[in-house]
C-alpha cells in the first residue's frame, strides 16, 4: 500500500511527465492488445464454436501422381471426407459440410427476396457446433439421407421473411423456385465463427457437392473427446489414408503425405492446399511484433523514468545512508513504476477492447458474404488469455523502461546523492 501511495505522489509531483508516462504505456498496451484480440478471436471459445480447443479441421486434399509428373489439389469430395475422417473411433463425432457459404436469395410468396448465405451440412453439424435454437429443431440423419427439402434459418432471416422467429412449418423459396420447409430457427451467428456461420442451412446433397470421387466443395470438422486425443485421431486418419491410397494407386495417384487435420490455430494459417502451415514461424513473427511494440515505447518511457528519478536523488541518498541496500532500492523503484505502468496498461486494455468492438465491421467483415453479421461482443474479445497477455505486457514494459534507470539510481553513492549530484 505504501508503494501505491508513493507512486501516486510521484504522479502528482510531476503531472506532465506522469501523464505522458501513463499515456505512453496505454498506447503501447493498446496496440499490442488490438493485435492480440483480432488474432485470438479466431481461436478463442466463442459460441457456436464453443469447443474450438477440441476441434480438428480439414478442408483441402492434394493428390500426387506416382510417376511424379503432376499433382492436383482442391476441397474434399463427400467420398473422400467419409473414407478419411467419418466415424473415427478415437473422436467424439465428425461433421461434413460445405466449406464456405454461398450467396443466394430467399423469399415468401410474392414478397421481395432477401439475400442469404447458404450452407449444406450433415446432421452431425449440429452436434459439433452449439447453435442456440429459438424454435424448432435441426434436421436428422434420415432427412439428410433422403435429401429432404427442409431448412434451418437464422433469427435475422426469420424476422425479415416472417416478422417472427416462431415460423417453423412455413415454406420459403430459395433462389425463387426451390421450396423448402423451415424446421428450425437459430440465434444469429457472427461471421468470426467461420465454420459455424451461415444464415440458412440445408441438408447436405453429397452428389451436388462433388466434382469427382476425389475433389468437391466440402470440409470436415472433427470434435475430439479431449485435446489430448489429437495425436491418436491424426494417427487413425493416417491409417485411413493408407487404405484409401491402396485404391488410388490403381489410378496412379496417392494422397500427399502432409495432409493431416489441423487445429483451430493452424487452419486459419493454411493458405495453400499443397503446403502445410508453419505454425512455429507464425508464433515467432507474432512474438517479434509484440517485442517491437514494447521496446520502442519502453525506450521513450525509460527517459521519463530517469527524469522522475533525478528529482529523488537526495531521497535515495538518505535511504542508502540508513542501510537500504541497492537491490532493495532497485526493487522499490521498479515496483513504484509498475503501479504507474499498470494504471496505463488498464487504460490501454480497456481502450483496445472498446476500439476493436466499435471497429468490428472494418476488422472482421467478409465481403464475400451476402449478410455478414460482424457483431462482436466485448465478451468475445476479453477472456483470461487476453488479460494474461496484457498483464505480461505491462510487466515486460515496466522492466524495460525502469530497469536501467533504477539500476543507475541505486549505484549512486549516498554522499553524492544527498548532495543532489548525479552524473
């Protein structure tokens, strides 16, 4: 408590330097946390992708010719998805669905059509992703197998078409001429949950989503019982791959070796279907960005800390004369500066959440979607992970900005310090 009072007195005694220090710290933490929040929102626990830490995904497959004269890659066909990833003994459940929603329109009777994003899924999709049903239900395995003309729609689309979410049993026309029955209405899904997002969901028509036995427009998400099962799941898919390769060799093809299901971090880094993502390099680059965003302001804040300490030279000399050791004096200075750093860090942390929330349309919009819901809640941005990163950033920034000035101040001899002299 004494250290807090001393830090407060320091800010009051030098208000200009104190304000600049707090503001500089706030801006440094603000920049880091904006980067962290925009990145973490792809991997954090967000409904209806509440089990991201237990998910593995695969959306691409590459085939290589045995004679080495060429290769091809694309999204999965239904047959490949089923043979490689469905009904895994080591997983809880696997879902197969269209990789990306596509634009369409929906209308009721003679009403004006509204734009929709449409996605086809199997019945397991509703077990992997925890959508909140406002009315009705999801479609069953039997309805998927029979290509039943049913649909689940979002809250927004239900209100646009019917003025209410209580509209199960009613009919809509997809693309003007395909009638389907609404059997369920779910809460709107933000586009930051890439794989759970759509505004209309239909039973998967596997024949319409395949370009061949190998390639199509599908992807899979595997829900593990526990994250520790990832290796066991990947090993099982490798054994499945060897079985499929036995069939493919008759056509002079094999599946590329690197094709394995990716976790929620790696799937967003995968840019090419024939090259796996380098997660380690990405993390190193991210760490380098954090350090740059910390070191540059720390250099400026270090001069501010040194200026504050110059006015306390006599005080430190008296404390040394009464037996205060250099290490204790250094720790006291760093602790006092930490209080000031935390004050600025809290301000920067709050500012980053507010700005990221207000700029969600700019930061997270997907222009390929017809009805992108970019609404992001503060709860999506703030979690224990982001808080710990902000706290760690404050500690590092404090050490970088106050460590050297504190060490120099503690080395001044008591007699020279009491006399107010300093090199």
